[in-house]
C-alpha cells in the first residue's frame, strides 16, 4: 500500500 | 517602504500563473535582499518557494522587512491589465493596507495605476535545510512538461528512478503502463536542450502526477528545469530565471 506523505513530515517550522 | 521596479511585467505574470493554482493566499516577504514567498498548497503535499532578488529590479528599495499578504487570484486579475512588455512598479508603505502597482508602456505613453487590498496572513514558515541530493537531473523544461502530461494520462502517480543508466519515469494504471527513459545528452550549442544526470547513489521515488503537472506551469519561465532527489525526502523541482528562482518541493508517496 502506498500513502501520500506531507511536506511537514520532512521540514520543521522555522 | 517598498519600491521595486521590474523592467518586464511578463516575469511577474508568468510567475503568478505558475503558482496561483497551488497556493491561494501568501505573504510576499520583502527585505533588502529582494522579494520572497514560501507557501504550501492546501493539502500540505507541495511547497512553493519563490525568490525575486533585489538585483532583478531597477531600482529596488526596501527600508524594513514587510510581509505583504496577497490573494494570488486577485493579484493575477490585476496583472492581467499589464502588457508583457510593460515596466511594472510595486510600492507599499510601512505597515501597509494596500499594494500599489503601476504599469508603464515601454515608450511611457500609457500609465496604469492599481491599488490592491492586502490581507493579514498567518503563515507557518518551514525551515528547509541545505541538502546534498543523491541525484541531480537537469533537462529541458518542455521535455519534463511533456513527460508529466503524457504519463498523467496513464496513472495518478509516477515513479522516478535515477540510476547510472539514466532517469526513468514510469507509470502504471488501469489502462496499462508506460515509461520514458532519458539518457545523458550534451548539446554544446544549446545547453538548455541538454540532459545531465549527476548521481552519487541510485534513487527511486514515487510522486503524484497532479502536482508535477501543476509545477510545469512554470515552463515559460525557464528553458531548463532541475530535479533533485534523495531517497525518502521531498523532490525539489527548480526553475531558475534571471534574478531569482521558483522552487517546488513535493512530498513522496511512501510504501506503508
């Protein structure tokens, strides 16, 4: 099964 | 205050066309370095990062940092009134309620003046670390656009596989499957038509084609596009233009 990740899972709030 | 004069309205018009379907509202952050924007799409799968450097404007003046909260659809409507060849000047006071836009024809026989209301946008800003990507692929922007469009007819997703043999874009869907493989080419007379693949390790990632097709709306801004990938991090798609860049980051699809 393939799921879509989000940008926030990779980059932290500045 | 901000005062920024751009020799060709076309740059701003094309930039807006390239981001307005992905992002509805965004802060244009103005500083002495230039005008930048960072925003995610509604579903937080893609991120847009735009930089228009101060040296791309003549003159450029920004006394203190300003965040201009702009509805991109509204800005796009206002920019429709500018001809591609017009000289465009953006002005805003400190703590502004409005952005003023002036469009002058090349021979200055027509001057159009617009004021656009600004909005308060509370936007989170993500820190994107400098990354040494495992695969850096530069190719003609039109080629990338064609590949994304063609494969979107087959499937919602594309798997991009960068290896020493080349870069392969492959999709599989209900009607069948398809792939396009690009090899490294060198066109010394027209570097923008070359494909280059720099690789420190093989990378395979899967992405939503809907977003990639959307990114390729930036094709009119640059002859070449650069894709940067490492396993398990977002793809970086970059269009470099004179005086800045437009970057898109796309979160991968991940095997559960």
